[in-house]
């Protein structure tokens, strides 16, 4: 087990052991000593779902009220009018078979991939490459769509993708540590409300079980469920 830095241990000592109301949790997080860069803030949620049951899979994309505080690199698989719309919306790279071959050659310099449904004949070949990185376009996450332009604009503005892991946990970026506390609170609250709104009918019992927030180099701060 890697040894934690002195700064991490000092921050850990400042953290409360009991869950805090979200505004207090954010204030606690922002009081931690800063790293030498603007840290990304993430929320982690433990859900009462069966990760092995596809009917209980949690996956999607959500537009945060205040974005995530950094430029998002979006590529689009599209041709014709859809390609034009993607370019006008700010896509960093647009293509079809040529773009798929570029990725097959090892290029992965992007955060999000979106695709027009007609492009799945090319995108489908990339599952083993993009899947493990969480970058495979999917109708469930809203990244396979006829409305390429709108989706590109949303991701460029700070829309985040999420899906549960094998332990039933969902992680999502919710901003930067430099954000004012109220903007972090609003982003986190909006994401949690969305997560609650998509509870699978098959999930029984306590759905949202634990919540914690953390920055890139900080310990977690537990939040009242």
C-alpha cells in the first residue's frame, strides 16, 4: 500500500468522520491544503443496486449547471450534414472510417466520443479499445444520437458521462476546487437529484447508500445521504 504524503495526512486530520450536510462538506473540502494545480472535484455514490443485473445498470450523461471547469475534447463520428453540425458545434475531430482507423492506430487524445447512428458500422469495431476507457459511444449515455451538434455543444459546455462500476458505485466529476462553494454545491446537488431520478424499477431497498466528495489529491469527505 502506497504511503500517503504529509499533506494528505494533514488534510485527513481536518476531515470529519461523520457525514456532513453537503454545504459543510464542500467547505471542509475547500479548507484542505491545495496541490500545485487546480484539483478536480469528484463525487462518489454507493448505490443499492445489483451491478450484475443489467436491469439495474446506471449509466448516462448529465449537464452540470456550472460545467466542470476545463476544456473537454470531443470527437464525432459523422458524415455529411451531421459532420458539418458537429464541426460548427466545436468538435475537436470529425470523421468516419478514417477516424476509426486513427483510434485503432493508438490515438486516444480525447475525452468524449459521440456518433451518428449511421456510423456504428465503424464505431462498433472500437469496442475493445474505447470500452475499457469509458469512451465507447452508446445510446444509453446519449452519445449515439441523430442530433450530433447539440450533443457536442453539451459536452463542450460541461456535460459528464457516468456509469456504475462492479461494486455498484458511481463516480462523476463535478467541478474544480477553485469553484466558489455555492457552484460546487449546486453542481453536486443537481447530479445527485438526477441520479435519484433514474433509480431502476428493479432496484429495491435503500438506493443511495453513501456519498463522498474528494479532490484529486485529497481524502474524501462524507456527505449526509
